[in-house]
């Protein structure tokens, strides 16, 4: 060292600081890489992605090479700087103390903190190019790495730490949900994020949450007059309609409206026997069936309508594949007729009149509100649960951030309700 000129010695210290910074930035970038993102880049053929994957598949060797190199360099730097200081200023205690402080400062700032912050901020941009340097370095240092890891793995075995189980850890549903919630709009479009969040919610809901309630099922009573049946078929809002006899709990089958009207054109008059012959077998779904499971049943059984029944065989509602899909992507059909006011949503005064039998999940999705859905399934049921009695007149109340007013009661049930649009929270400056 003494034979080297002063500028060469200072330059050597600077180079060692850069090398130490390289090892620090590479270590942090490699560990901060998103493995799923890296797998995607490797499949796309991005330069360095597969090489980086190979290094991360041998984490022990990678960390061994990085840490051995970093610590050897950080050991050499104080030796060189101390020798340089003693040669220049003498071997006084003050010189040694000041030199030690300066070296510690340089290592912490330029070889540790700064590189690691940069590596954590831009892991992908740094780790992929760095892999081309680290890969051959690991091959050269293989004997040293093996020797050091021999002691490290022995200690881990004594502590009963299983590295394989740690590497095979999988994200839970809640962790995936948190990732989607925290994703920015530029990374994941708002609509896509909404669909993914709804997909996670489907695991916790049943067909009872998405069904059309019993009072809103459009159906034909085969005991009604033939003129009334024909008129109902001609004005029917659905392509398939449930047919029952006397009571909806006595379902006879499902009628394909278009095929029925086409068949009736070939007959001069309508009769009940013809309708019975055109009926398809009804498809019943037990109450409480998970939505995911029911969607699979629809696919396997090639059904489009399922009648939900309770343990006593009583019809509770009706569900279709479209009802389940709407839970994912939002409303896209017009299968449920609404009034003119309902189609318009909130009016200029921030009010909306809806039917009491409207399902809460549909109402929340349609008006972008947050009424609780963990109890009753309809707005009527939610209001009665909160009041704990059937109101005798107009009643106003607040549920969450939504104010509502009961407008009409019929047959011990709330028929119409006026909702008031929740006020947007004030932003404090």
C-alpha cells in the first residue's frame, strides 16, 4: 500500500465502496422482487428474468455470495483507510479515531443505506441486470459458499427452521384481497379491481343473497283464465317463466315463452293440456347453496333457472346464472322491470323511490350505497329488523349513511320506500 501514490490508494477505497454498494443494492433488489411478476417477465422472454429466477431458486447460495463479498469488502475498506491515514497524518490516537468515524460514515451512507433504498425502490430494474454479474460470481465462489452454508444450515436445523416450507408459502384469500385493494388505478383498472373484489366476496355468499325473492317471481297460474294466461305470455318480461297451479309452492314446470307462442300460432285455440306438454322439468336448488357451487351446477346441468326451496319444500326465490354473474361485473341485464323512477336512479334532489321487496345487494350495486347485507336480504326485511315492528304510518330512519322514509305499507309488508342520497364526506383542507 505504501508504494502506491496517494491518489491510487484513495481511488482503491472508492472502488471498494462502489463494490460494497453493488452487493447491497443487488441483495435488496433480489429480495424485494415480486416473484409472480418475475415469472410473468420470464414467460415473456424479458432479458435477465430467467437468469434472476435461477438465482432466486437458490436463495441460500445467492445470499451467501452477496454477503461474503460485501463483508470481505467492508473489512478491507477500514484496513486501507487506516493505513492511508497513518501514512499521511501519523499514528496518533486522534487520527485513528477520526478515520474510524469517517470510514463508518462512508460505509453506512454509500455502501448500505443509499444502495438499499434504491434497490427496494427499483428492484426489477436493478435485479435483472445484476443477475448477469452475480451468476458467474456464484460459480467462482461456490467452494466458499458451500463451506459457509454448511455452518448456516446446521444452525437452522438445530433451530428447526424448514426453508422448504417457507419458500412454498402461498398467499391466502385475504392477502390477495388486500393486494387488489391496495393496487393503484394505473396498475389495475378500477373495473377490473371491482370484479376481483366481487369474486372474493362470492366465497362468502349463498344463492339466498342473489335470488329474486318469492314476491317478485314472474309466474303463471295454470288455473287462471286462458285469456289471462295468453295476455301474460304476450307481455311477459322474461323468455322463461315459472308455471304453477293454485300456489307457487306447487310448481309444474318452466315454460319457454317464445317457443310456446310459436307453437300456439299453429293451434287455433289455447288449452291447458298444450301448455302442460310444453313445460320443462323445474330445477330446484336447496336454500343456502354456495354461489360458486351453484354456478357450477348450472353449467353441469345446462339449466338457466333454479327455484330455491327451504327444508319444507317451500319456494323462497328464483336464481339464474345472470344473477350470479351480476354479482361479479355489475348489472348488465334488464331481467327485472323497474318503474320509470327506478330506472333513473337518484333524481335531481338526491331521492329515489324503490320497492320494499328489492334485494339489498342489488340496491347497493345499483345506487352505489352500503346498506348492510349480513342479515335480511331485502329492504323490507332490513327496515322491519331495525324497527322490530310493522310501522303503522310513514316512518323516517337512518341506516348507516343512508336516510330513508317508508311511504306505503301493504299486507303487513313495506311496499315502497324513499331513499335519500348519502352526503359525500367533507374534505378538510
